C-alpha cells in the first residue's frame, strides 16, 4: 500500500522547490521587458525625457521603459556621468508630413 504513495510523494517533493510559473512562461515576455529597460536606459543617456522616449518607442512596454530610465538616471547621478545629446533630429509627425506633401502638390498644379 505504501508503494503506491511513494511515486506521488516523490513527485510532490521534487516539484515543491520548482517555480512552475517560470518554467511555463513565454521567453518572449522576458525579452520584451529587457528590451524595454534597455530602451529606457538609452533614452536617459541620450538626455531624452521619458515622454519623448514613450513617443519614440510606442510598442515597448511603458513600465519597463520607465524602470530602465529610472535606473540609468540613478546610475548617472551616483557616478556623475553627463548624458550625450542625440545627433539625430526628431522625426516629424505624420500630420506635418501630410500637410507638407499636400502643400507641395498644390504648388506643382499651380493652385
């Protein structure tokens, strides 16, 4: 009778120390979080505000971007590191592009 309970007891003891949720988790979720933190850190080092960072990286999870930005800010303050200004100009909004395209088309037609 005890032999029937022995495998059940062994499985219970083996899985008691495991975090099954981590074993079943999708690795893409962890990668996305890590990418978001890296984006936030890079934005802070490039002296961009968090709002600009959100706008430039809309697909990145905002909580991860914020955590990365905050960690880099703390690190830069502790080590007295100056940020490096971005040399890339910000891209125009899609509404600005549409307005300039329609204005250019009006000049070509003579309107």
